[in-house]
C-alpha cells in the first residue's frame, strides 16, 4: 500500500510546486478576478481546496494519531467502495461535468487574501505529512467518514486519492480563469 501512497505523495509535492510557479506571483486583484458571477476566481478555487482538505485532514489526523476507530456505518458491505468510486468519478480532473458543491465545501465569497497560495502550500504540507504518517499502515482496512456525514464512509486510500484528484480539478479550473482573455494582466 505504501507504493500507492508514495505515488500520491509525489503527485502532491509536484502539484504544490506547480501551484506556486503558476499562481504564486498573482496580485490580489488577479486572485479575486472572476470571469462572471457564477464562476469562482483563482483565489476562491484555492480557498475551496483548503476548506475541503481541512475537513478530510481532521479524520486523517485521527488515523495518524492512532485514535481512529472505524464507525458502525463503515461495516455496511460494499458501501465505502461505492462511495469511493463515485467520489473519484465526480472529482476527476478529466470529467467535463460541472458539480454543484455542498455548502460545507463552499469557497469564501469575500475578498480572498493575497496569501491564499501560501496558505494552500501550508495546507498541502500538512496533507503530505499525514500521508507520510499513514503510508505504512494497513490503510485498506481503515474507513473514514466523509465530511458530509458520519454515515457516509470511504476507504482511506480512496480518500487520499479523492483529495489529490480534487486538487488537480480545481487547479485546472483556476488555470482556465487565468487563461481567460479578460483576465487582468
């Protein structure tokens, strides 16, 4: 299992470097510019990732600390597998389908501070250190609740993969905003 997690760690590190290179020098105006009222700005995409990641990180931290116990809902046969596969399909960077986010994951609608990329990098380091902490555990047997409900569980390896895929999806979305003709130069 550590090979799979090592691959995710490697992807997360490369992703963090790519984020810094592409978005690290944007001004506050550029980070907050929106193509229209219904699309998120570059900054909102990264604010959303921090919000979402933190909700998962809380449960991953319990695994790393050794305090996690699979809850009663996690024993429902096949359900965590189905949830994991559906989440990966939904957040896949290759999926052209737009997804309406749940309110718990919403990005801030106020002005995003110019530290958002640094804040994301700090969040990413926390995520990477937690993956390092759990990579040698029997994580296939560990099921964590999703942020939506303690009744909806996902296998830990699937949760880690969902986070990495979700980050890439919003990176692509932020990149499209930045590549827009009207984006402030």
